[in-house]
C-alpha cells in the first residue's frame, strides 16, 4: 500500500485555469512531449518559474474547471513529463479530463477544494500527503484533510490500461 | 421517455439505446486535424501503429488554419508532416493554407450534416452544432484512436434547453446575447452538457449567428450546442451537403417529451452591447459601463465571428462613421474562409476597408494565438471578436476585451472602447 501514498509540495492555482496558462499557444508547434515540460505554467502570473522549481512528486492543486480552453494535449504532457504525479482539482474541463484519462494520467476530483484554496486552507508550498488508492489527502503543514474521488466507469478501465491506445490494444488482443 | 437531440445522435452513432451517463463507443463520421495538433496526431499514429494504415482515408480531413501560411520553419515542417501523411494514406480531403478556418471550410464543402459525429483538434469544433452536428474538440490521442478503428468513447451528457425570443435592437447582435449568457452562466455554467437552442430569435437567425452561438458554448464548458437547421440555413445546407440532410432533420430532432436538465428562457429585446472584460470571458459588463477604456488594437475575425455577416455588420458601422477609423489603433480584419473573403471582395468591402486603413488579411484563425501577426506587446489592450481573453493569450502581459463585430468597429472608429449605438444613429 505504501507506494500509493505520495508526498510532495503543493503548487496552488485558482478556478478556471485555462490551457494557455498551463501551456501557452506560443509553443504549440512543439511535437515532442519530452520537450513540453519546460513551458509549464510559463504564462500563469506568479508561477512563471514553476517548470524550473517544481520537483518530481510535487502536486498541482486547483479549483474548478481546471484545463478549460483548448484541446491541446500538450497541457497534460507537460505536467506528466515534469513528474507531477497527480492533479488535484475540484473539477476538470471536459477536454482536459479526456486527455488526462487517455494518457493514463491520474486526476482526483476534490470536493470543496475551490473554496479551500480561496480560504487559504491549502497554500503554495504546503507539504501534502496523497493516497491515490483511497483518495485521502492530508495537508501536513496545517493538518487540513480533503477527499479526492478517482475516475469511474470506462475511464477507470482506460486508466488501468495506462491510456486509451493501450486500452484499445488490450481489447484487440482479447478478441 | 423521449430523447434529446444528443441522445438520438449518439444512439445513431453507437447503435445502442442510451441514457444520460452511459459510456458508449460511437462511429465517427469525420475525424479531422489541423496544422496545430495534426502533426502530433500523425507522429503518434505512426509510432503506435508502426506506420500502419488509417481505418478509412475518406473519413479523415486536414485543415490548415492556425498558422497559415506558415510563418516559421518549425510550423512549415509541421505542415509538411501532414501533407506527406495525407499523400501516403490516400487522404484527399486536405484543405491547405489557402482555405481558411477548418470547421467553416468543412461546412462550406458539404462535409457536415446534422447528426454527424465529427472530431477535430480544435476546442471550437462544436460550432458545427449550429447545423445539428455533434462535433467536438479532442486531443491527439483521441484522434489517433479514431484513425485506428473509426470509433471513440463518449459519455452521454445531460441536455440543457435554452429558448431565446425577441428581436435585437440596432447595434446589438447574437454575439452580445452570447456574452450576456457567458456572464450569466459563468465559465462552467454548461459543464459537460449538451445544449439545445430554440425560440423565434434562433429560428430567424443566420448561419453566422448560429455559429457564433454554438462556438461560445465551449466558453461555458459545454460539450456541444445544437440547433436543428430550418429555413434559409436548411436550404443552404441541403445545397452543400445533399438531401440526406432533410431526413436527418426529421429523425434526429428532439422528442416533444425529451427530458432536460435545465429549461432556461431569455428575451433579447432591450439587450445592450456587451463585453467580456479582461481577463476572462465571464467577466462581463455592458459596453456602456466599460466605454472609454484605452485600447491599442482591434481585431475582427475568428471561428466565432469571422463570417460575411459579421464583417458586413462591422462595415455598416464604418460606413456610418464616413469610413474614418482612429489613427491611434491598429485595426485587423480576418475573414474566416476564402469564400467569405470573396464575398467581401464582391460586396466592395475590401476596397473601403483598405482606404480607411484597415489591415485586411488572408483567411485564418489569426489572433487566437500569439504565434501570428498582430501579437500584442505586454501592457497593450486589444478589442477582439475571438472567444477567449485570458491574460497574455495573444502576448505576455496583454489584455483583451471580447465584443461583437459592431462594437469592435465602433471602437476602431473612436480609438477607445465604444458602444456602436453612438455611431449607428
């Protein structure tokens, strides 16, 4: 079970974080996912140095509608490549949600997180402990706890395969 | 229990009786990619299939619109990746850099029918819901999956019903209603939902207005906005896409007892020109409230408001101002497609725009990206008919007001944010 418990620092974002703020349109011509990490949050005011300073294992923590805007999968690749193990948000924008699932990239839906961020109950730099199996989230800096829901239904099966392409290959092999 | 439009569309595409919340695999009628996202799709497809063949070359299309023609070597090389792939795979529906904005080009070329399930690497694909198609923006992995076996997974969404009645006052248009609606419902006001639009205002509206309406569903986090074609729009579509359109309109319209998650009613009579103020689409005020704001650039175009009717509305404002624009702002007009550009030429607009000092460009997505001419320097303020205005979207540290084509042109005339009713007297 231990491997399901992750520890890292929180990087906290607002509601409605648009894909241009996660991965700006200036870098859309990039086709190599490995090169996308360096541009993460470059255009987010106050988080310009995120790509340089975030450590593998740190968490992205956000309010409602994370990843609203463009269809660019770059906005998932960049965080995945940077080693952010999971995005915690109150909710995810539709296309971002699909792109995360399709890449086997974990997201947790955390009820009340938007208000908690606004009320300062989780702040930049807080040490978090996240159990990705149970969804239990502890802010070790201030003792606050949250609960995150993992994806369900077909999305859960796709995640378990490691992504959409892997899922399709597994399905084809079964036939 | 009756079905909504999206339920009927997904039933047709999946061959299954569906309920809200079901996850189903749908047959894809058209899977498209553009110069942005397209190269990623091609490279990923070649990698995972070891350069295999696509499921059906006739159901794949490429459009070149975000950076067209290429302005940098990297972009030029990306575009070549698409052209080479299309040739190798026998894909003939390639609308190169001379065509214009993808969704509009597909529509004009008769590739879109009500009920079609259409994918594209553009979050505003869903504007094709303006003719009753279920089109949706997706990432490259979804596109690649569809190219392998011609299907893709969807969650059957709830449907919201919005009825719009009344007539717009002079100087006010569908874009203003949309901006009002984004302000009212908020950035996630249609979260994951399909939306059906009804009412006399919708029934009388042009294709351009329906495109505006359905494109901005994305800015409220909706899945797709749907309007079943009627009247002149239906005639136009039948001419382009064939008589099958008529059957689809009958079989896929919502049942009278369909179940909706919300039933909202609006009356546009008395609505004023509206603006999405910096730095979010749902930061909405009336143009009157925000009038006089300093601006540096005006841009009219995009998949939301780049049709002939949009440019004609801007032209009317310019005409009312004796074809004089302010020297203090840079004014750029970008038609959505070559067909629209030709219409503008035939109507005599382009001559007048050029004489007034307007920059009239080739058809592209233009200022939806900072990787295009017209990018704003830090601290500059733009007025634009595009669909997003998050800080720095078209240049780090820049800000944008989103408005109608009429408000945009009125602002170009006065050199500050201006209510078009001050000019259209």
